[in-house]
């Protein structure tokens, strides 16, 4: 009976298997149908490439069938282009092949002399080997292990960073002077991706000093708190991080709203990784109850020291997901040095790491040295050059290389699901079918990976766009349309319809009153600052075709979670200074008797030093025209940005069009006169930039100084005769105010009227 049942079960399973197989391959396309699909795909792809702005950019595309090896589409595929973060595909492939998916990082803890019976350690040595995944939480767990190993008292803590060389930043990083977290340095002993979180909370009430907290807290940080609690909804927070000997100086400026939900967090890079690690370790040991009687210092671990504990990271396949899904520059550069140390001997260096990658590309993939340029592992700035044909060749190699292919493919973001593609390709056949690595720099956008078409065919592809002008949004939409077209091949929708759905431009819909009513609903949702609204807002944004309404939806998405990079990215891509967005939103603002939607959030990003947001605020200033209300709003905005991000504002002005710069400097001059501060942060920054080592930057600063001198004088109002209180006129950087020009006639009432509430 049991044998009979088993036979029936096997027969049933076989039937189910056959039915599933038949359903999956019920109607494979004929040769003629396949040719027709390919022709439709090529036509759709060429249509996208002929559209602006892709048509006016340098674009390379290479697509290949992984099933039969056929090159489906190619366009300038051999031209060397800047791949931006697509270089991480190269770095991760070489690391996976060199280190193996089971590789683990180790961080070693030694006692010298050995741990005494009473739990005392004269010197605790910590030797790092480049673990990029060490966090405060993991370090706390390690401290607990040390406690349970018997450690009760420690003299000095010596941090041994010698597994890597002393060069902390790779080629390409020197092209950008920034303290942003994505610029974090490398280190054999590193913590929290060599970045720190600064949390700002409002004080007891308007006017009170706000609270600044470091995570993790330690003696490594010197905090200068210049931030206050505002009575309005405005959130203008600027944080700078600079080295200060063996410590890090954190300066926080601006204001946070007193209302609930006014807290904000900002991540900044640190500059001395081993001291950051060591000071945090000291703090955690003290918190755990271990006495630390000495100090933290750098040094080498002596051979006589005895091991107390060895901490291991997750296996490399887990770390690989953080690299590619989140596009971590820090992890990429740590991997480059790790490959150098493991394959060429310590200390690991960028040069050794690049040698390992070049050997992998030539020996394993078949891409000869000298046919590309690779200087760093992350793709940051203008340092690397690859062709789309070369990247596609790498992708095909990794796809076919079992057992590495599952780990490699699973590390890449999935369209519409996770990583940097979480909110891209929504509503298309590419969702869940396309896995690709993004790449974004100024004037650069790239997308390379894998896609399965609706007909079941598998493709690899690489797309890069360089030297485009203006916003990245239209370029990204074009690249997404190319990917969606491949995914739609063989579907009822077809490539051309997929292209039309993703690449078509929006258009105004309905009268202004109708649009205003819809926008009011989304504004109300954004003011709630509730992350639970994100799903609804994201769906509405995806289906909305009116560009003005989409911009408001994007702002509400951002306000619902200001810490989400993808929300800020959506806002930057959706909001423009054109009449279809900013122009119509000014009309909506008059109908609803509110401030122009979107401006507050854009200024919030700009005040934090966001480069794209700064450029957008200058564009809005140029678009304000002769609208007095818009001019007043943007003058206040520029004044706020000048206070919290002065150096970034100067850089943005330098890169603006002549018309936008002219309008912006006029409005900025009004704001500076209104502020009435001789020690205004903007003047200080402009004065410093007059002596910049780059002669072009110094020359622009001098020109801006002269221009603002004239415009500040023009912004003076006649001496008041109505008893209003005048304000002091501030001298531009490096200049004394001429006699008789120390006060202007801008009244207190006028200043109050021009101070708009934020959001």
C-alpha cells in the first residue's frame, strides 16, 4: 500500500511538473516572432536615443542576449566614458574572484603583557584589517566579549592601523573638497563607514539653544553648537566636520522648528579613522564598567602581545550587498586596499588594489590593460574610463561564472524593489525583472546590469551618458526607458509602448482651481511628516502626469522622511524652475494663500549644502522675474542659505548661468543688507575664498565681492522719515563701508514681512 501511494505521489508530482513546464514554455516565440521582437526593440531604443537630452549627450549603449550571445543593440559601445559608480561592478567582481564569497574580515584584540588574573590589562592593542562593516552596535558586542573574557581595567589603548598604508583618500577624491559621508577616508581600523551621525533636537522653546548629540559619543569630537530653536516651521541646518589634531571638530549652525518632528540627523565623514575607533572603544568600555586609566594612541602591535579576542565580520557575500545595493564608496575603496593587502602583501594600497583588478580583467575576463582607465574603486569624480562594451563583457563573464554568479547578481539593486533602484521603473515590466547598478555624477549617469524580458529571454546591458547639460532627471528617465523597453520585449505592451510610458513628458491638466484643490490634499499630507503616507504618495507620484502636481507630491514624499536619500532625489528630479512647475505653483500659492509649494524644501536641502538644491534655488531666483512676492521669498531663502552654506553658495553662483547669477546676487544683496551683520558667515567665507589656491576660484570670489559691493549699495533704501528703525549696512568682504553708508532704511516691519515661515 505504501509503495502504491508513493507511486501515485510521484505520478502526481510529475504531472504538476509537466503542467508547470508547459505553462512556462507553452508557446516559445518562433524565429520570425523573435526577429520581429528584436526589430521592435531596436526601433524603440533608437527612438529614445534620438530624444533630447540624450541626443545632445555622449551616450554609449551595449545590450547582448545571455541566451544565444547575440548583440541586440549597440551604440558608441567602444567609446571610453566616465562610468561613475558603475565602476563598483568591476571592483566587486574582482574582489569576489580574489577573496571568495566566504572571506571574512578580522579585527584582533591583544593584551600586553597578558591579561592578569585580576582583569587588568596594561596596554590593549587593537589591530584592524580593513573591516568595512564595523559599527557601534558590533563594537558594543565586542566590548561585552572582552568583559566576559575577564577584562576589568585597561591602561592605554593602542590602535594599530598598519594593515593599510597611510594614504586615506584615493585618486579622484581630491577633485572635491567636501565633508560629506560619501567622501569618507579608508582605514584598516574603521567604524560606522568612517562617518558620524549628528542629531539635532529643538530646545525648550523658540529662541532656546537646540540640542546637539553625537552618535556615537566620545572624546574624539569637539562640538560647537550654534543652532537655535525657531518659532516657525523652517528647518535650516548646516553641519561641518573638520580635523582638529587627533580630534574632529563638528560645527552645527542654523535653526530647527520647536514643533514636534523638528529633530534632524546629518551624517558627516571623519578624518582620523583609528582615533575615531579607539575613542569610541574607550567610551564603550567605560559604559560597560571597564576602567580605562590611560589614553588612546596610535602604534604597532608587538609580537609578544597575547590575543584576547578576534572579531570576525559577516562573509563577503553579505558585505557585497552593502557595496552595490547602497552604492557605498567607502566599502569599494576598503575592498580595493584589501585586495592589495591579501594578494600583494601588506600594507594594502590603492595602487596594489588596482593591480589586482587589472590582472583579473585581463586574465579572467579578457579585457587588456591599457584599454580602459581605473584609478579608484568607487567611481567618484573624474578618475575612471570604461566602454559599455567592456562593462557588458564583465557582466556576461560574471553571469556565467558559477559559483560566483549567484552572489554577484544578488548584490545588484532590483528595479522597483530595493537599493538605488527602489523607486525607479515603477509601473513598467522592468520591476522585479531588471537588476542593475546605477551611476551618478555631475554630467554623468549610468546603468548596467541584467534584465529578463517578458518573453523569458535574458540580457546583459550597459548604458552610460556623459557631458549632458542641466538636470539628471530627464537623462535618468531616458536610461530607464531603454531598460524598460528590453523588459517589455515579447509582452502585449511591447517596447515602444513601454518607452512611451516612461519617457513621455508630463503636461498640465485641468484648471488652476482644480489643480490647487488636488495640491492642497498633498500639501496637508506632507505637513504630517508621517512615513506611513509614503506608500500612497509614491503611488500617486507614479501615476500623476501633471508636472506641477508631481513636484508637490515629491515634496510631500521628502517631508514624510527627510532622511531618505531617494525621497530627496525624487524632489530634485521633479522640481524645476520652468513655467510648468514653478510658474504654475506660484499661481496655486495665490489661490491657496500659501507659500509657493516646494521652495521651502528646496531651500532646506540647499541650506544643508546640497549642490543640486543650491543650483535649483539660483534657477528659481532667475525665474522669479519681477514678481515682488517671489523675489521677497527667494531673497530670504538666499539669506538663509548664505548663513548655513556660504562656501557652497559661492561655488553654486560660479556655476550658474549669467542670468540666474545676476538675479541671485541682487536678491542675496537684499538679504545681506537686511541681516545687518558685519560678521555674517557669508562675508567670512567670501573673504577666505579670495585667497583660494585655485586662481579661477579666487578670481571669481574677487568678482563676486565687487558685484555684491555694488548691489549692496543699490539695495539701500532712502533714510526713513516715518520713524522706522534703520538697520546697519554691512561692508562686503575685505572692504570698508564708505562714510555715510552705515545704515539703510529697511524697516523692522519690512523685515518681518519678508521673513517667510519654513517647512
